C-alpha cells in the first residue's frame, strides 16, 4: 500500500478543485443483504477521500449498482454515470474497494482508464493511489483489470462445470412444464390433479389426430376446454390457474421434450451482443448438450415427440421460402406439399391464380438454384382428377372399416371432452364449497370481511353453474350425435363416399386430409405424356400415364365435339339457331360460357368452315336478284311470293336474307321458262289448275 505522504504528493490542487466519487457495487442482492461487511468497507472509502483533502460535501457516493454484476456496463447505470462525470472533467478522484468492484470486463475497465488519463483523474483502491496518466500506474491497473476478468472467468467455469456434471447425471433440478411435478423423493411424476392429466392427454391426442397446432387451439376453443398453467410471479408462484389455450402455449408444449419423459439440458446458448447484453439462441436437437430419454414419466413417447417436431417443421415450411409440405388449406389443389418433381427430385410448390373468376392451381418445381430455369410447371386439374379416382377406389374397398373407425373416433373424442368438463364441474364445486365454508366461519357482524367473502362465494357459484351448463350442452350433443339415426347417417356417408367426395359442400381441406391419410407422395414427370407415380402410405405404388398437359390457350380452346356440331348444323341452321341448339345440348365454349350468334360466327371463321350460304349455293339455290330476274318481277314481289308459299326459299342468316330454289325445266329457254312459270303462277292464283314443276 502506498504511504500517506506519497498519496498526498500525488494529489494536486487541481485534483482538489474537482469532486471525489466513491463507487460502490455488490454483484447480487444476496450479497447486499448478507455480505454487509463488504458494503461497509466500500462506504468507508469516503473517509479516505476526506483524509486526502476533499471536503465531505464534495464527495459523491455512487451506489446505484448494488445487486448488479460487473461483467458488463450495459445494465450498470451507476458506472455509466461515473464514466460520464469523469469524461466531463468533474471528477478529481475515483475511489473503489478493488478493481473488481469497478469492472470485471477489460473493455469497460480500459475505457475508464483511458478517460481518466485524458482528464487527469486519480484512481484509488484499498491498496493505493494511482495516476492513469503515468505509464507505470496505468500498466499496473491494466494487469489488475485483466486478473479481475480472469477471476470472473474461473468462477463461472467452476459453476458451469458443476452444473454440467450434475445435468449429465440427470440430477439438476429445473422448472417443470405444466402437467409434471416433483414428488417427495425428488422424482418427476405426472401432476396428481386428474383434470390436468386429462387435459394434457387430450392435447397430445388432438394434435396426433389433426397434425396442426392451429386445429388444436380451435378444438379447445370451440368446446370451451380450459388449459392449465402455473403462475410465476413471486407472490403467487406455483399456483394453478385455468384459461384459454393460446397458440404460443401449443408450440411450447409440443417442443418441450420433458413431456416425452426425457431429461434435456443445454437447449440454448448465450451470445454476447455489442451492447454487452446476452441473447439466448435456440440450438438444434443434435446440438443439445445433455439428452437422457425415458428417465421419468411423460405423456408421449420419445418417438412421438420426434414425429411432432417433424410435423411442426413441415407445417412451418408453408411460410418459408420453399413453401414445401403445408398444412391442409381451402385451395382448389388436392396435393399441396405432396408432389415431387420427377426431373430433379425437389418438392413442387402449389401456385394459385385466377382465371375467369375461378381459382386455378398449378404445381411448380421448387428447385433452390435460382439461376437455372424451373424444371416443369403442370396444371393441377387433370392430376387431381386422376388421383381422386385412385382415392375413391381405395376407400370403396374399406367402407366397413372406415365407418367403424369414424364412429369410434367420434365416440372417443366426445367422451374425452365430456370427462374434462366433468372434472371442471368437480373443481368448481369444490371451490364453491370452500368459499362457503370461509363465509360461514366469519363473524357476521364483521361486514367488511363478510361482504368480501360473500362476493367471492357468489362468484364461485356462478363458475359452478357455467361449468354445469357446458357439461349439459356437451352431453346433449353427445346424445344427438351417437343415436341410431346418427349411426345410420355415418354408415350412409361412408357407403356414398364417391358422391360425398364430389359434393360442393365438402370443404377442400377435408379432401386434402383424406388424401394425406392414403397417399404418401406423388411424383410428376412431364414429357410427351404426363407420368404420375403415386406412392401410398402402405408402400404400394401405382403409375398413371395421362395426356400431355395442355397449355393455357389449349385449355381455353373450344372442344372438337362442339366444332363438329357447328359444322353439322351449318347445313340448315343460322348462327342464332345453332347457338340455341348447342346450349340446349349442354355444350359450353372453352371459357365455359354459353353460346351466342357472335361466338358461333367466330368459331366458324377461325376453323375455316363454309357458311350456310355457300352450302345452299352448292345445292342449287340461287340468289334473290337472279330469281327475280328469271321471273321478270321485282325483289319485293318475290319476297311476297315467298311468304305466300308460291316459291321455295331458305334464309341463310339471321337478317332474314334468303336464297331461292329454281324449278327444273330443261326444255324451255331461260327467259321463256321464266315467263311461262310466272303465267302458271298467275293462273294458279286465279283458280285455274296447272301443274307447276318444283324441285325440293
């Protein structure tokens, strides 16, 4: 320790004109409460400052960091205030019991030394007084800071090593999730509360059935099933409360390996951030430090836990960049996340787009190499139809087993919900009786307490009544569903599965769930023919060869059947008449629209079909002008004769324009034949009988 005379020689009038700062820190609140001797020694440094010549009113005590670790200056407001005062040149001396009290981090310590050297501020600890502007003193202070940091590292290494060794033996006690507790011997067992056990079992069974975290939340919410949790606040730590099941609760529960009976330690690691704080990072399962499966009671097996993690991973890919195997949604495609590219082997994603007001789907190769062109893109409509036929064939042979499975599943799920609601009624009844007993034991004259207990009793009675009403509603639903008529409905539904599969009222997500129960994946390869390779859950495979998928314009092209009908009808029908005939036959255009005269005319022109006019001319019909010239009458008179049936004609368009049929009479010259024909028509009009040759 430096002698008093030497210390006074280092203190100059310039130092005394500034203030003195005494920095006090304890690492934990436990040290603040129990290690009071160290705190007294730090406060006693104020007397050292007075002995060096500082008046008591200019000595500042900085004790805002009591209970804070010195590993970083991020959360130490007192240390940050001290550095600010030194940097502003207000501090003449900084007093601390030892270097470890000021900082256990080299960067924080050397930053303080640098600022003290620039502002010519002295540093005093229990062993002496130092001037950081002097090289020897600064070197000594730097060594002390390094040793203080090394000491912290050694202490932490010892603690972490002991914790790790204890964790490897599975003896390190950690907070247990809801549904698991420690017994009197320190073993992990299921919560003795039967309602908690039943709720957790229903939770895992529902996820196994739906394979969707959102579906589990929806099931609990629709059936008014509460979910337990333990309070962590200090006043009520460990108390059991019930509330709605939230999405984050589902994810935390499914990812916790303790429910599989496994002891796990080291699932996260701390990364130091630039500001000095530590941020926890979740590690992959292969990076967990300690994994001891099947060491205590659980709710599921370790294999089931691994499958649940895989399901969550696949469902999460719906929102990732690859959008691979997604959970069933309401889109029109049947096989999202189940289609593989037959060229590169990548999983094909599903792309939706609108066409003529309808949602359409396509399967696109999802190759990760963005520089190369995608392997293939295939419209899903024909593929889904072919796979649907396979599903119908597979289900029709298992009707009886499927009906039994559906009934058993419905019965089991309703029994589980009913059992949980009965337990909820028992709990509410117990709490109501407990509140009643508290109210009965109080002095009725003490209204301040009696009124509060009476209000609590009434609240418990309301909760009991609500629980009983929920149970009654569930029992009624149970009876309505499982009566004889309901059983027959289920059997009829299974027997009529092909009809129900095509029913528009059935949601697409239900079809997709059925497809996932039967089919593992589908591989597509597009060439001259579309090769569809289906792999069933049982391992059996089946290959289909479909026609080459049509392009967009080919899908919108009118079918050849319609064109053939138009070609046939053009012999004797106008455009409007053809449209009426096609619509009556139930035919539609390539855009799925009803026909009109303009559409028929456009199809006739685009496919190069001859008009009705040309066809009538080839069959011997002549035009109106030619017919009038031969008869030596005007066209108006000719139209009148046509209406009265004196001549034969046929309308060749929707405007009423006609072509006429000239009678065969090869022995009469054309002009005389026309006059003779006209005279015969006139005589016939006057009542005289003449045979008029006509050709149909």
